[in-house]
């Protein structure tokens, strides 16, 4: 006689919550504003609901709800352009929810909690950090509380996880590429019985780190190039930002003969003569 293990029920059972008589789904709450309203009418965008079923289905349905949020978020006017109001990249959320499903403690009677606010997404999974994992080493260290679930999910035709140990680091990099703040993992001193991850839905005020690194490698940057490496898409807005950096003494403006007229470089940095001739010779014009 053969019987499914707990991991088998979670992975392949039609409704693991019923079969195991335990909460093992994903509870989704979506709020207007930046905090729940505890008085008067609840500030829910949609009525809270629980995603149940086999684990892969839970992950896919959570991601689908995330995609709908992005699709239905009204654009925001800034300068002469419209910008999305929901900025958290899908990859970051996918990694967050996949990690929660894989590494949560299934002996704890509770669902994974996913909470959407205007300024952040919270993913809270039952059970504290597994093994030797801490908020200090979570980007580089690996430990699987549920190794069978980890391996099996990776063997589905459309796996949500890569199982190569770089998922959390990629989540950090995905946020950074959008000029968003790094994912925040709360320490056990603040959440002793769960792992709370917060993805902030607003950009850093400064884009200087990105532009500075680009200048270190390329020596000069135009308005167009600066827009291509940041999430600023409006020409006028980028011009204002470049002027602010000039005013702060970070950049100096250089007039040039190539298309666009000007470029910026770091103060005190001499551009190699070979590159300087190339810039002045009309590289931007395809000469």
C-alpha cells in the first residue's frame, strides 16, 4: 500500500488544505492607501481571498493577480509623460511568492499572507528563517526546509524556480534595475514566527549611482543615454536632473558638434583623446 507524503499532497493534491486539514494556501489582501483601515469601512480594493490547490497552481494564480494589478493601475502624469503607478517588477514578486511557498513551515497552521498597498507589497510566510539563513546572508546562502518541494517544483514543464541558488540575488537586482529600494527582510526580533518580505513600490530619489557607474565605464553621457539607463523617460525631466547634478558639482556640461549638442562628464575627469575625437567626430551621426 502506498500513500502520498505531505509534500506529495501539497504538490499534487486537488485541495491540500482540505486533505491535510491545515491552512496551506495564499491569502491575498489588496488595500487602498498605505495601511489597513481599522475603523469604519474597510479600505479593500477587492475582498480578501484565499488561493488554494496544488502549490504550482497557487504560485501561478498569485502571479496572475499581480499582473492584473499592473494592467489595471492608472498611469500617473509627470512632466509631459505618463508613468505606471505600480513599479515592482514581476520577477521580484515571482521570486518572493515562490520562495514563500517553497520555504515556509508547513507544520504551522496558517496561510502565506500577501498584502498589496499603494507603496509596497508584503509577503509573509509562516515559520522563521530556515537553518542558518539570516537577513545578512540570505542573498548568498542556501538552505531548503522543504527539499522535496524545491526539487519537484523545478521539474514541472513551466517551473517557477530555477533551483540554482541565485533567486534572491536576482530579486535584489531586479529591484535595483528599476531604481527601487532593495527588498526588505524583517529580522526575527520583529517577526519571531514568520518571514516578512517587503517590496517597496517607489523609486529612489537619486539616480546618481546608475549614472555614475555608466560614466566610469563610458566617460560621457548624453540626455538620451541617461534616460536609457534610468527609468526617467521624459527628456525635460532628465535635463532638470542633469542640471541638478551640475549644480551639485558632480557633472560638468560639455558643448559638442555631434547630434544633440551637449554631453556631460564627471568633474575633473579627462576623456581619453581617442574617445574625445570620436565624440567630437560625430559618432552620434553615424560618421
